[in-house]
């Protein structure tokens, strides 16, 4: 292996972020090498990726698929693993320079902690890790001299706007939201929207779970929480504005009233590449903004009655402790139920709010508390959904 290449582990290589990251790596083979790839269930795509990029190691979370993966790669010198614990251990391997956490949901927490403890550069595309345990991750990052670079387009935008600025000069962070597919629908119309409609995001190509989170605006609530821990600001300093064109990815307002905005076409390859190359910028052939075509940018306040999840996220952040962990676990369960037609669109918020009122609150949780909170909340949420049905 060339010593000049950054060796990258992609945890969640078969998802939307993972596949786009591999496109970036393929465009710059002289700069990046693929050291490890992991997937949850999509073993066939993982096999295809492994044969193309020839990593040192691959892992599949679903242990029932281990022998299929092992058999398909038997002719290659690739180490094959299975299980969540194996994926978490891959994140701390010494040879890896950058760990891209592109896993969905709570599954990203343990691998991120392992990568932090190993002092890695972490390209974080899993916002739930900071939602669930932002304070813990922050403490561990300082202790182990790790670095976290955001891959979410909004947080990458803020990171770029803050580059070269002093933290004390920030007045507020302005997170932009597309508004999702239901931005203009009435509360009455939202009662009957379908799964297929919710999965049609107007601007971004994403996985099913995050697309539903975008439609409910829970995704933006998670991003508020993530911004608090990434940039050391209070919830009161984070404002959400709806920007349907998704050209301004986010903004920072400073104490003198100046506002910096980071702009670009909706393309996740740009923040992925920036996290890989920071502090360097390198030439790309990515699409550019055509201001003759893109000549109208609009901004509006989010409607918290129609998109109640955003309010619930601010509530959980304000309460602190294990409440964000409760919020995340409940949300993962209700999204899965909605995708399987066991809940209606607006019922997701109703169930989450009920769970927040019933779950056991811990003001200063440990990692073990987070694990227990997650498990108990999922069961409570499933029980509530079963009762509704």
C-alpha cells in the first residue's frame, strides 16, 4: 500500500453516503485507499464493492450472511467479519487514517466511540451519535485527541463558515431545511399522505429512514442537537429556516451582524470530499451553481404545528440527560412502523411525544445508561404502537 494514500474505512458502505463516498474515492485513486467496508444486510452490494475496491477487511452486521460474504470473496485476500462488535472493532484499526461513519441511527454510536478512543479522524455522517451521546462523545474526543469532521451538508457548511473565525464571535447558527416533500401541505392533508409520497424528497437522494426524517423535520431537529455539540453553542443560538432550493446549505451570523453562507448545488460528494481532504481543497468536476438559472432563493419559518417533531427535538435538547436518546430510539421505531404501514404520518409525532412523557429520565447518563435507555425506549414505543393498532 502507498504511504501517500489516506486509508479510509467506510462503515455503512452500501447506503447513500457510503456509495457516494466510494464514487469520491474512485475519482481520486492516488489520494485515497479503501481499507475496510461494512454493511448491515446488503451483502450482494458489499460483495460487489469489495471485489472492485479490494479492501483489507469487510464486515456484515447480519451474522446470518457471513458465509455468503466469505464464500463470495474466498479467492481474494480480504479478511471477512460479521456482527456489530466486529464493525465497532474495525473502526479502531491502527492502519486506518479516516473512519467514515455512514451507519444509520443508533448503530453508529459504538463504532464512533471506538474510533474516537483510537484517536482517528472521523468523518461523521451519522447524526444520531451526537443526538444520543453528544456530551460523552465531546469529552472522549478531547481526551483521546480525535477529530470529528461533519459530513452532513448543513454541518459541513457551518464548519466551513467558521473556518478562520473565533468561536466567541458567533451570535447564531442558521440551519437551512428544504422543507421536504410536504412543505406546502396542510395539517389535514398530512393525515393521509402515503409512504411513497414521503419517500419522494424534492432535492436530495437519501436512504429511506433519513428521507422520512426529512419529511417529518425530525432530521432538522437532530441537526440542531448535532450543531450544539459540534460547535459549542446553545440551543437558543441555533435557528432553523426553510430554504426550498437547498442552495444555501447553512449560515453563521456573527456578533457584528455579518452573515456567512456556504452555497453549492445539492451534492453530498462535496462535503464528503471536504471531510477527507480538510484543510485542503482540491479541484473537482462536481456541478457548479448556474446563477442565471438559480436566480431565486427564498427563506421561511418552519411550521411547528404541522412539523411537531422539530419542537420535540428542541424539548429533548433543553431537557438534556438521556432525553435525546429516548427521542432517537422512539423515532427509529415509529419510522420503521410508518414505512411498514403500521402508523400514519402524523401519528409518528403523537407516539414520540407520549414516549417522551413516559420514559425514565436520567440527568447524567453513562454509556451503559444510553444502552439501557435505548432498549427500554424501543420496547415502550413498540408497545404503544401495538396498542394503537
